[in-house]
């Protein structure tokens, strides 16, 4: 009797299980596999791979809806951490713009940063030969891509810098101008404590999520969704040297290094917007 009952239950449940999850579209599945391959690429230095557990590149880019046939702009690529992923992912079917600092700037940091970035690209032409480098230096240089040409604009932990420089509104406007209608803006930033008033200059490096959303909406973007993929509940956001106290910067050097290593990299919000 028990065996008969088991067979009856299975006969009911098995057909239902066939419909329990919608099939993944082939295009989406292929994009995911290509993205994972780019992240797993042997060209990525071990030090950069080690940060995947904090930065979650596959999950983050998948949340934004990236595909290999898109035109994508990354704002301020820095040392090229995401360039190592985006350039090979977009190389054959898409377009990748790296909107960097002004190499002719009066700032030595900006000049050194962009020369180092170009050196990185030139060192591996088979991988980076199709990267299109543009300049983002408000108020005069804001053409990060041809107007209305981009499917996606990405920015990783940059808003606090724009706030400090007083250029946030101009940069959000530049991103809006570059995107097609329906294009996606993907944002990752150190998440500030919602109980603490926002410093307009973001001196600690932390930005409240609601504040960032308002900046984007003021520029014309529509907020779509947020993700906790880059959240870190261990981050108390109250350190002697702001967010730079934590890895990978370790602004306190060896002082309490193990404590900050145990916390890990910052708590971050991950936001998706669209241009209407």
C-alpha cells in the first residue's frame, strides 16, 4: 500500500516539476557561458581574480542584462579590472568604450592613470585592439560615445569621486546622452548608512542608495531594480579613513589589517536604470 501511495504521489509531482521553472532562452544561456569564459580567462592576473568573490562580475553583469552584441560604455575603467572581462566578452560581436580620465589633464594622477591604462591595452593587442578609448572630463569633454549609440553604460564605485569633484550631475547627463532610448545604466557604489545624512562631497567614500537614485532620476533615468549581489553586512561604514580603510586599499596599512581583512571589501548597492 505504501509503495502504491508513493507511486501515486510521484505520478502527480513529476509532471508538475517539468513546469516548475521556465526554460532559459538559448541566447541568454549563450551570453552567460561567454561571460563566464571571459571571467575565467587566463589573461586575468591572479590578484584580480582574487577579488571576484567581492565584486561578483558574472552575477553583476548578468543582473544588468549584458549581451555580447551590445555597445557598452564603462566609465573610468581605472586599472582595467572590468576591462579584462568586458573587452573579450564584447570583442567579436559588440563594441566596448572605455571612457577614461583626460590624458592631457593638468592632474598628474589623471595623466599617469590613462597612460598606464593605454599601456595595458597595447601590451595585449589580440585582446584589446578593439577597445575604443574616450575621454570624460566635464565640463568640456563629455562625449563618451556617439549620442544615442550605447545599449549600456556601466560605472563601478565612481559616484563618490564625482560628488567630491562636483561633477556628478554633468556625468549623469553624459551617460544619459550616450544611451539609446531603452538603454541600461548599471551602477555599483559603496553603500552609505541610510541613518546618516549624506555628505554632499562623500568624504568617506560612501553614498546612500536613495541619494544615488535621486541623482540618476534627476538626469532623466528611470529606476528599474536593485540587487544585493554585492552586499556585505559586515561593513559597519565607520572607519578611521573611510571606505579606503578596507581592502583592497588598506589605508591604515598594517594597523588592524586582519580585522579589516575579515570584514572584506565594502558593502555595495547594485542598481539598474533605463533611459525612457
